């Protein structure tokens, strides 16, 4: 039997983008529901290093564009949410480090020095006096310069949980391929046909938002979207763990003044209470074609070279491949802001970065306003969806 159901907004994808939007739309009075095919956060969000950053990396590339200014505002927006005075209440989300550092080992090219002293970065990047170095860098043999950035690091599992809890009753598990998009040729709007076991539901919504990360490619194909395509950028991430490893949060910049730090380190804690160093940056970008053994070997060499004072014996190492998913806006060019496009009543959304999720939500709200979408509510009780009631779990961190 086919039931019918209509609501204001249907969201596909339960990573940071979908969960943030679900909360934000609900607080704006909309009725929205979210469909997830796997565990919440299981794509990029739990793979991310959780750095909420002010865009120094864009500035390093020399582009202090409008987008760089958008990202510069993000740490403050997140801090407001974390203190309970922002657009979402993120109090109780664990902050792994309130500070983030950039370290240039040894010879610092004058170009970088001049750049860091430039007007656009005044007040954003501060060279630290050695007396104020965090414990990790206080070893006498440490050379180079340490900078403090406006960035900080959030614990993504606790972030996902905080965003899921208030909207849990509106999140549903669907199977891959259990949905179809039907386009009305007159209005160009889409509706969704969803099936599970013997139940079929025909959904209509004022807007359907695709924010399924890498899964957007499949959704775009299913709905035959022409406006925009998706792209992925692979990374080969490494982590190491052992008890009593010191906490470390740093970008290590080489002398070559490259856009990507040669190593980006964040620290986490696994379920056994061991410290995990999670390694990204140039190591992850350059290691995509390497085998696991070769990538771990490369990471070990780099860690030994950069931090010779740290004992990494008896350490467990691992690596995994993961794709960054973005809009393909200009022939594989890396987007530097959140991206939203519309086709019919579908909104295609990529935050580009965890950091930029508030900007993504602004863009979605703007798209709703420019189409004069106002809250209308659900046509039926959520009971109609009871077959899909299975709530997706929160995914585990990669090192658990
Ligand atoms: C290794 C790595 C490190 C990163 N570090 C940082 C960082 O430190 N700071 C930062 O700002 N950004 C970082 N990023 C980028 C950031 O993680 C992403 O931009 C962000 O998490 C994207 O969130 P999302 O919700 O769009 O996608 P995802 O987190 O990928 O979530 C998509 C969700 O959609 C679900 N899904 C897939 N297909 C379907 C479907 N058909 N129907 C329903 N659901 C579906 C998936 O199961 C998943 O739960 C990093 C990314 C990577 C890969």
C-alpha cells in the first residue's frame, strides 16, 4: 500500500551538514526530516581532524578573497555556539584544544616571515615567546618558531551527538537504492518514492536537500541533476596511538612555503583511553597512491624528523584512505567556501569544510528566502514513517 506524506524539507545525509541544517531549520520553525543510509557521521565528518579554522591556509596561498574573509569569521561563530549564545546551542560539545599552533622548524624563509607580518594577518597569527610554548615544545632542543592561530579543535563524536539528540525523532534510516526521485515535468519539482519491506511512501516536500557528502554523486545521478556535479579529493590519513603520548595540535610548515602544511597533527583519545595522534596535511595528500605499509613508513620518518625528542617506540600505527567530497564548480578547482546550488526544488549542498557549516546553513536559508519558502508543517503524524523508525547509530571514530 502506498501512503502519502508531505513536510517542509527532506534532507539526505547525516554528517555535520545534514545535522546542522536539521537543527537550524527546526529552530527557524520548519519541519524537516533527515534520511541517512549508514551511521551518522560515517563519511568525512568523523574522519575530519575537527579543526575549526580561520582560513590561514587560504591566506598562505596568497588569496585573501571574499571567501577567505567568510572563513575568518567562522571560529567566532562556532565559539558563540559553544558558549550557548550562537545560532545553535553547542554547549557540552567537547573542545579537544582551545589552541592551535603552527610551527616552522628551523630556517624560516623571509617570504613567509614577511607574509605573517602582513596586514591581513595582524591579530590573527601570533608568534609565541618561547616562555609561552605549550609543554610539548618546551624541550631545549626545539628550533624554529611557533605561532598561535585563532583556530581550535572540536571532538567530532560529541559534536554529532549534541546535534543529533534534539532532533532524533526526525532522523530515519533508509536503505541504499530504496528511494527514487520523480520529476514533475510541469513544475520541475521532484517528489520522493521510498520503499521498505511492504511499505511504500510517496513524499513531497517544499525543498529536498542533498548533503550526503560523497553520496551526493549518487543522488545527483538518481535525480538526473544537470546543474552541478560532484568531485572527490582523496587523502591517505595516518594515526598512531600509545598510552601517555603527549597531546599535540600543530601544523608543521616547511621552508618551501607551500600551501599545505607538511604535517597537520591533532590529538584524540580512543576508547581504551590511549592518546591518538591523527596525521594529515601534505603527508595525506601526497600519500594517496602509496600502500598502507609505505604510507606508515613515510609518516614514521616524518614524525621522527620533526619531533626527534619524542619516543615513538611501542606505538600502534594505522592508515586509511578517505575522500573529501566537494562541488565540482570549476574543473576540479578547490572550492574555498560552502557551496549551494538549486535545481527544481532540490538544493545541492556541500560545506567544503566542517568549519564552513554555518556558512552553508546561511546559504540554504537564503535559498529558502529567495524562493519565499515558509514553514507549512507535516501533513501526517510521523507514525506513517514507523517502518523507517530505526534510528541510525552514531558511527565510531576511525581508531576505535
Ligand atoms: C581526512 C579529513 C580531514 C578533514 N579535516 C577537517 C578539519 O580539520 N576541519 C575542517 O573544517 N574540515 C575538515 N575536513 C572536511 C570536513 O570533514 C567535511 O567538509 C565535512 O565533514 C563534510 O560534511 P558532510 O556532512 O557534507 O559530509 P559527510 O560527513 O561525508 O556526511 C555525509 C553523510 O551522508 C550519508 N549518505 C551518503 N549517501 C547517502 C544517501 N544516498 N542518502 C542518505 N544519506 C547518505 C553518509 O553515510 C554520511 O553520513 C576534513 C575532511 C577529511 C576527509
